[in-house]
């Protein structure tokens, strides 16, 4: 029987561009999370953390304190943060510890990612000939989706407009300037149909969470946020993934479909029970497709939902209330935990200028990444 | 005449008047993959056969690479000054497989999902020995 797992402390280093190292940003987030929880680093009995490009998380003990705790480095691409969280959840459920920390941070150079073909099991030719760009994949996937389900370029732009507006009210966001639909549509076309301001940028930031078993949590906080489920899935046959030189004509579901369904089942809830959602918006098309993949609507319904403002902070289902990846950028190791940080902040009612106006009790988070992985969580008060 | 060398061995038949992409067919699952692979991702079978893929198919999706990719991994000859956007798409070859490819056109008004496309071999770069490196691409079929 699963135990209650609560988030008792949340910490963040603002996202964006900074002089500090990714590791320092992670350590900053860890100190903030400890302060928020009202506990000491020496109270933490287990830690999981990772980055994609900013070093081994466990070296952080030299600045946080050499307490001898077990600290496991996690490296799982875009699901690094989610994987740390799942590891923390499992450690608490297994009774291995009462208090656990999950940390994610990163720092990437400017511009699109430049992955190594061999590390993805691909021939060098794939990178040589200019096919190995995540941006292309996103363009190809949403192009097909728009053709099949009647999503308009205006709807793509409205997602970006919404997320930049949300980001403008979030002091920890990177892009804090609102944009108009025209500005988004008329910006440089990077990978048709996606323009520059429809894409997030690789960036920097750090997030840490202190988690505790339910009965322990009450000793630390009056406002615990419960992690009702945390699930990771890799891709099934027939899914459409980044860096695929071929696809099967026998089409299958995205890993997000399986991860979301399992997360809802584990939590004993469905999409209809969720008050706010953070869905991976690597670009605005991704947010649209992920709405359907995670079960919040049917394919094609996004057009009306987004045009009518249902996913704005004051709408029926606010999505990416902190501005998402579009406004926060993408430090790979930190993004999944940023979504959980934001969910906890909102559920506690502590989100300040970007607090959703309606009363909320539940939240959902979703990340997706190469080479076809998805991590989802359900949270509640 | 310059010698033409393929960007990788075993991607496509070359030299050939009618070049074809080379894949692996796994009889047990009916799955065809491109390029050749040792194991089937559906059945995990390691009993695949080399198969030459159809030269014609239909455009399944497309995009246009609008900026010069980072190098590495990109090995094209362009600079920021000379770069021209290029088309990238997935082409469905019958019911066999959908392959990813560069496209010979980067005109968004030309590219339509479902349009007929044909395999061509195009110059890509020069290697250290002065050979012309060629790669595969798909071109709209001219009616």
C-alpha cells in the first residue's frame, strides 16, 4: 500500500542567464527548499539529483554539507528531474527514508541543442546531413497534427502569447515581456510552421524539493502538498519521436499517453478532476498536442479551447501558469521539477501575481523528451 | 569527373541509375526499418533481411530548416552567409515504412502533405580528398 508522500519544501533559482554555474544554481535551490521546509540539510536522509550539461549533482555535498547521506546522480535526458522525483517518491514509499530531496539544475550554451548521433544510437550521417535537430522534429510533428486535426497558426501563436503573459507575472521566469499574437506570428520562421517565439530556448536554472512521508510532513508544515503519483514511461512501438530516421505506418501512441494514464490511475483521479496543469511546451505545438496526449481533451478540441481562453490563468483549465518552458527556458535537468515547484506554489496559494484566481485543489505535471520518454505527476492539497 | 561518394555506406544503392534506400525487413513482425538495423524494435527479432525500399512515396509531414544547424554534428559546407533553408520531411513508402529525408525544395507553397515524392541523390559536400559527398533526398514528382 502506497504511503502518503508530501512536498514539505520548495526552492528555486530564477531561470534565465546567470554568471553562476549550473551547480551553484542547484545548490541555491536546495538551500531555498530547506529554508522553506524549515529543516536542515542534516535532516535529509536521501537525495536524488541531476543535470544534463552542468555536472554531477552529488558533488553539491561539498557546499551543502558532508553529512554522509546517500546521494544518487540521475541522468535521464529531459526526464532527469522527473526521474529524480520518482526515485524520491519510491525511496519514501519503500521506507528507506523519512525525508528526501530531489534536485534538478542545468546550464546550456545559447542556441539549439547539438546532440551527438552516436549517443542516440544513430549513424554519424544523421547528424552530418542536418537531420538531427529537436526543432525539426517539433515542426514535423505539429505540421502533421495541424493537417489532421485543423489546428490554426493563430492557435499556435496564442499558446506562446499566453505563456509569455504568465511568465511576465512570475518573478522567477526568464522571458518577462508579454508579446502579441502578431509579434509571435511575424517572428523568424525557424522550422515551419513554428516561429522563433513559439520555441523555448535552452537556458539555466535550478529547482529543489524536500519530500517527506505523510506523518512526518505534518511536523514541518501546515500546508503539505501531496504527491499522489509520479510515473515515467518510455516509448511504445509506433510513437513519433525526436531523432527517428524512420517511422512505422502502423502508428501508435506517444509515451505521454501511457505516462499520463498511469499517473491518473495511480492517483485514483482523471483529467476531469484536475484544476491546473503544467504540460511540456518545448514549443507551442507541443503544449497543444500534449493536451490531448495527457487526456485533457480530444484531438482537435484544442482549437476552440485555446481560442476561447480556456487554458489561460482565468480559464477553466489553466495550463503552464508559470509561463512554461516558453517563458522560463529549458534547463533540461530542472524543467520537470519546475513544473512541480509551480504546482506546489499554486496549491499552497503562494504564487502571488501569477496565482490562479479560482480555488484549486489538484494539479498535474507532464514532461516529454528525447528519445521518447515522459514523466507525469498528480498533486493535491 | 569528380568521384562521388555516399555520405555513409549502406544508406542507399550507389552508384545506380535508379538508386534505392536500403532497409531491414523483419518477417516475424512485418516491420521495415531504415537504415539497416540488427534488431526489430517491435518483436526484438534479430532475424532481419536486407530490403531495397520503393523509390516513390507520399509526403507524410514536412518542415523547413530555417537556420544553420550547429556543427558538429552538422557537416554541410554552408556558412552563416551562404546558408539557405532546406526542406526536411517524412515520406511514406507504401505501407512499408515512413522515412525521414532532406527535400529538394524549401518552398512552403509547394509542399503539401500527401503529394507524390521521388528519391534522388544530391551533392552535399566535398571530403578531404576532393570527392563529392552525396546524400539522399526526396523531390516532388513532376507531372
